[in-house]
């Protein structure tokens, strides 16, 4: 990640383009595409409260601390009104070489009741950057499954047998509402955006031995899993070389696919919500006044909510990015 920057005019945050350092997590199901390592790396946490600014005047500072100090300037006025000085999202890139556990997440109400009064639930969404031809996920339960059948399957270790198996392709996106039974399968490289909560209830883990960090949560899974039919995967398409397409819209986040060709793209925070930008194909330059950040593939930057209009340029040829904001 290469940056040239000058401080934004005026006092306050002092830097409105914040390149972020990825934080890698070893996972038993991980692969080698994010970083060659043994044990394998399954996740790169690329934007959340504990993310550290990589370069510029704020290098070494955490987003959570900057949000606490600068409030609406960093988060945007609408995000600040809704969440106070709390950074509300978590973005990751996942490399799945094996099945993840079959799991479920609580709603906001359930998280407050079951975990703690300050906790949030976890609705999430996936964008599949790469998917092998036979890639599948588990998403929801088979139509006609009753609540009693679901509870019995979870308790008897048979939940994978009643889960709905869904084939997925590169370029597809899918929303996973809280309460939805789900699992990612092998052969997937994907972007995940979610509420900033790491509350996960494992209903089944493919016979892997339980450990302190990988316990099953049988009764919690029974309580929060629903039989509701989840949304189907969709394929957002950008019209032309430069433009955006809606990938996911939900109450907690909006995920857009952005393409940049010969013509720069103008985007606008409107002063209301920060933007998270991640390059997934090619390289791009982000311009905010005199500040410039170059993103190579899988690199991420946050555009402060107070920024307003900014520009994205392809750094040679074309580039594709994912953009996340909080609905306002």
C-alpha cells in the first residue's frame, strides 16, 4: 500500500483517507491465498474498531479510538446519531480450504439478552471473489422443516443433513440474516461484511475435536436458529467500465460493487456515513483533496464520513472495488 498525503484543511481528524492494516487469523479450515502459513490463515480482518491506520498522520491509531475522539467527523453524522461513537461494522476476507462449522448468529435483542446489555447481533453478507466450479454453501434449512425437527437435528448432531445446500459462483453476493443456519464450503475466497459482533454459535463442526476456541453451542443454536427462508444469492453487474451496482442492502450496511475504467468515479459520503473501500481486482487510487491512497488487490481504506465528494481512479487499466457504508 503506497500513500502520499497532505493533511486535510482545518483542525480535527487531520486525515480523511485512512489506509488500514490487515490482521490475519489462523483457522483450521484456512488456505494459503491470503498468506502462506502453517497453521493456515483463514481470515484477514480488514476494517473494524481495532483496525490500525497504516500510514499518514494517524498511523498506528485504532479506528475505535479515532471514533471516540472525533465522532461524526470519522463516522458521519447519521452513523454517529445511530451508534454514538461506536464503530459498527466488521469487514473480512476469508479463504476457505475446508468446510467452516455450521453456525448461527443472534439478533440484536438475543445478543443483549444472552451475551450482555451492550452487545449487538450479527447479520452478515458475503461477496464471492473466487469460487471453484463445485463450490457450495449451507444456507438455511430445507423447505418444510419444522422448528421441532430443527431442534432435534441440532441436538443429535444431524443439522448438516437438514441444511439447504446452495451452489455459488464468483461474483455473487448473498445476505445472511441473524438466525440463519449457515456454513461456507471449500474452494471459496470471499469478502464478508457484518455487524461488529463476533458472537457465533456453532451447531455442528464436522467431527472436529472441541477446544477452548472451538466449542459447540447446542442449546444457544436451538434458541436462535429460525426456519425462515433466507435470501437467494444474486449477481450484481456494473453497467459500463465505471459505475456502481447494489450488491446487498440491509438495515445494517449497504454493499456496492464499484468498477473504474478510463473515467474516474465520483463518490460521496454526504457527510452521513464513512465508506470502506477494498480493491478486489486491479489497483485503484483514492483521492480526497490533496490526499491520495493507492490500493492494491485486497487492500482496504476507510473514507471518513465528513469527507463528502471524493474520486476513485484505476491505477492502470481497470479496477474493481467493494464499497460499504451504513444506511442513512
